[in-house]
C-alpha cells in the first residue's frame, strides 16, 4: 500500500470502483496549465493574430486530455479544466481588445462562437449526477468541448489591428502638401494597365523583337509601343502578384510594408466561407492583411492633385478596413478583392470604403463575361471623368491571363468553353483594350494620356517567357522580367533622338501584317516600383515632390521614356530580386576590362528544376547582357565580381531587416 501511495497523487472513489490517476499525468497537467497561462500572457502582450489560432488548438487539446482522464480514470483534473477555460475566455477577450472590426461586431461574433465551449466548461464542472451516468455525461461534455473549440478555430475572425511602426504623420503631411495647383497645366491622364501572370513573350511585339513568329497576336497592345517606348529589361518587383502590386502603387519594395506573399481572403461570415482565412497570419508578420493605410499610393497622390481615380479589376491587397482600394486613394473600385482561383471570388462595387456585391461567387463560376464587363466599366469611368472635365487615373488590373482560363473570344457567350484557352484569353483582352484605346481617341484624350502596360510577374501554368529561365514564384528572369510598353504622344514619350527608331510589324489576329509601327527599344533595367515616381514626375513636372519620411525605392523613368538617353542608360545602381520578404539576389552594373555589363548574383538560391527540388545553387553569377537565360555560372571566372556582389547582398539584407518599414 505504501508503494501505491508513493506512485499516485490522487485517489478517486465511487460506489462502482476506485481509480488512481498516475502521478506523472498529474504533473503533466499542472505543467500544461502553466504553459497555457503563460501563452495567454504572451498572446496579449504581442497582439499577434496567429496566437489565437494556437490558443484554440491548445484548448481543444485540453478538452481531449480531459476526455482521456475521464474515460481512463473517471477523474476530471482541475488544472486541465482551468487551462481550457482560460484559453477560450482569454481568446474571446483578446479579440475584443485587438480586433480591427468594430467592438460590437467583434463582441457579437466571438460571443456566438464561445458561448457553447464556455457553457460546456461550466456544465462539466457542476454535473450533479453520480456513478456511471456522471462519467458518461462528463466524457460527452469533454468531447463536445473539443469539437466546439475546433468550430471556433474554423470560424474565428482574425482581422486584428496591425502591430507595426506606423507612418501616419509623414503620410498625412505629404498628402496635405499636395493640391491641384501642384499639377502641371497640361498634366496627362494616366491609364495604368497591369496584367496578371502575363509572360515576357506573350504579346506579339516581344515575339517580333526576338525575331520569332508570334504565337499570340496582340495588335492593340502592340500599338501602345507605336510612337512610344518598348522596354527590354523591365521587371516585376516580386515573382507573385500581391507584393508587385504593392510596389507599383507605392514605389517601395513590398517587404517595407510586410507584404511578403499573396494575400488570401479573410472572410468567415456571409454567404461564402473562405477556407484559407487563417493563412495570412502565418505568412505576414504583425497582423498585416494588406497594404497598410499609412503607405502613400499613386491614387492618394493623384486624388490630392485633383484626379478622378478608379481601379477596375483585381485588387488583391486586402479586403477590409484600411486595406480597401477606396481607403487607399481610389474614388471608385469595381471588381474582386481576390484572385480568380480563390474562394470567395465575388465582385463588388466600392465607394468610400463600402463594397456592395455585384456578382457572387456562384455568378462567377463561369468567368467568360469578365473581359467584356471590365472593359465596359473602364470606358464608363473614363468617360465620366472626361465629361466632367477631370483628369483621370485608371488602374486597370485585369485578372487575365491568371489560371483558371476563361474567354469569350469567339463571341458565343456564357457556357461555351471551346475558346477557354490561354491564347483566346489574351486575344480577347487585346480586343477589349482596342475598345478602350478607341474610346480615348473618340473622346479626344488619347494623345494626352500616359499609358503604361506591364504585368505583375512571369507566367504561371501557361505562357512563354522566351529564352528566360524560370517562371512565376521564382526570382530567375522568367519569373520577374515582364513586358513594358509606354505611350504619351503629347508628353514626349519616344520623341528623343538618342535612341534609334525600331520598326516592327503590327498584325491582325491571323498573323497578317496590318501596318508597321515605329518604337524606341530601350535596355534600361527598371522595376515596377519605378511607376510611382514616374507618374508623379509626368503629372507635377520636373519639380515633383516625393515623400521625405520614408524610402522610395523607385526612380523616375521620364528621362528614359523620352528617348533622350542612350538605350542602356542606367537609372539604378542596384536592383534586388525579392521573394517572401527576403532578398534572394541582386542585379548591378559592373565595369570590366571588356566594358560595363549588368551582372546578377545569388549566394544561395533554391533550384527551380523539379529533378533537383531539394538542392540549392550557391555562389551563382550571371552576365545578363551576354547570358540573359542565366544558363552559365561564371563566378569562378570572376571571383572579384562575385565577392563584391555578395558583400552588397549581405549589406542590403542587414539594412532591410534593420529598418523594415524603410523609415527616414
């Protein structure tokens, strides 16, 4: 009997049997409860949105351990019960204190989700029946506590206030410094067209420039280059969409806004449930769910300068609060907050931060009407601005040609899938763009409009990146080098004489030459973050102002786009290839005895080849001028260049991590 007492801590007696709880299990429950209490303190202190998910999982584990104890030893350890209650109730209170939603909505939603688990926890403690019935009732309650905890996990609203350094003062000061008088008298309209996953050689102009035969004919896209600028070496700011879109609007590398990957829907209520709403907390630090409100966007700047600002198409920079497009400087938004393969994929019409659904997820099951609807809306908002004698900024962010592929290129309407191909998708977009360009001409504003056409990253499942290595989600050239065409006839784009004119054919959709266009092909290396200062330069003139409280990584390309600089004129000392918020590689112009070349360097990069998916390439150096396909590592032949670029890479990583928001 003495040995039995030494090996157990508690003896539970009822009229059916005597059960003993092992001492080790009891010690474990005490330690587990202590960890749970400590975890709640850390969760409250940090305010981070992935902790509630862990807390609710721990509560479910607590309930399962209770169930085990009840079934095996007919005993409910008080420490496990306390841990469960603290984890559930603490998570409920945490949401009330940190939610980005209104207090009332947060209270109601979390009360609905926690009333069952808290009620069960109270019930299990005060069950009055005895014997086997009590054991059964207690076990059932413990099981239901675990189940309701996981229901809380699935339906938890994780929209919490960001815990980052904020830049509101500089944001407000800069925008308050702008007004319509700061814009040039002849400031252009701006049509910024951003494709989704379009590859470098997916338009016929780039195929022709490479002296190849075009697979996809895009006469209207090509026409932007006619009389304008064709950029050979333009890059997305990231190999996936959300970070690139952030950079295009703000002029900054996306890591400065904690936008390290693709934003997923946060929706847990309403008619469509998002099964991926808990992914953002594990991708983005400090509760960031989109483009922070204290970032300064092109739309905000142009809005202060008197422009009518609209975004039509795909947003993918957040779906609530400060992240919404009309809280980021746009007067109007029409389209989806998400990617066209996400759930929910519904469309909204948004004004003043309030979105009204215009097409449901079910309506968009067949997306073949997308191009026609977006084309119509772009023209509608352009016409509205022109008729009101306002300059416009139209950010046309088509979801094409992102997978899944839909099209109505043959004009047979909804339900016909025979033309749902990548080629049809792009050619249908091109026809819609033709309607937009014709509308600009009919309204008499084409020559007064700065038109920028590019893509947010390289090709996904389909598409051709030419001879470039890699695809979307890699920082090799194929994942980040994208087409870039610019037109602004009355703004001097392409009017200079420093770059020789290049003649290229413009074909119909059957490949027959309609006419020949003339463009200036430039080799300047530039990135999407350059769009922000470039647009402001054209709108405000050469005395344009940029924010002074934060690093703007982009530079104006106006001198390059004018055609007054040599084709290979360099505007950046260095460009960084970033993925998931980390600098993977860099591009620099380096002087060598044979001349100045653009070199690209990786110190350690993951293989893009599925046959070597577990391998990393180390000390990788390429001369992009002689080897744009990144086929041949020349680090051993050029150790000085490799070491110099590695030192720059390490220094840049340290600088970015030490000043994450890029504060000045």
